[in-house]
C-alpha cells in the first residue's frame, strides 16, 4: 500500500479569515500585537500557524480600513507597544463575517457528515 504525505501546512488560514480572527481577539479589550498572537494560539488550541508578518500586516490593514484603532502604550514588560481596539465599524464587520463563516462551517459539517447513497 502506497503511503501519501499530507503537504498541507498545519492550520492554514483560509483567505480573509485572519482579519475576522483578529477582530474577535480585540473585541473584548485592547491588545498589543503579541497579545493578539497569544490569544489566537490559545483559542485555536494550536490548530493555527500564523506568521508574525502576516499578523502585523493584517493589523495595519484593519487600522487603515477603520476597523480597529491603534494607540501607543506601555506593555506589562514596560516596553512601548501598539494596542489595538475594535471600532464600531469593526464590530459591525465582525458580526457580518462571523455569521457568514458560521453558516459556511455548518454547510461543510453537513456535507462531510452526510452518507453516500449507491445508485
């Protein structure tokens, strides 16, 4: 029996979902970039691998679109850090995109859980 190797990167993030995950992370309180990274890692239970550069590019993109506010502050390590908080517009986008993703996940679950019928 031939063995195949799965070459799909562990925890590949679907296009467009990283922004939603970040909005969710900062929806409770303002977080700096490393805290966002920790939140994602903890809540995904290790199921996602997000490159730091992708995370910071997404944070800057969200800020440029008015979905998060970024303000400089001092971290718990007494270092200068940029803290991100969700805006009203960001909350609206989070609600819309969450509903779409939940519906999509339900469809996938239904399709993959369905039984095949022979002709």
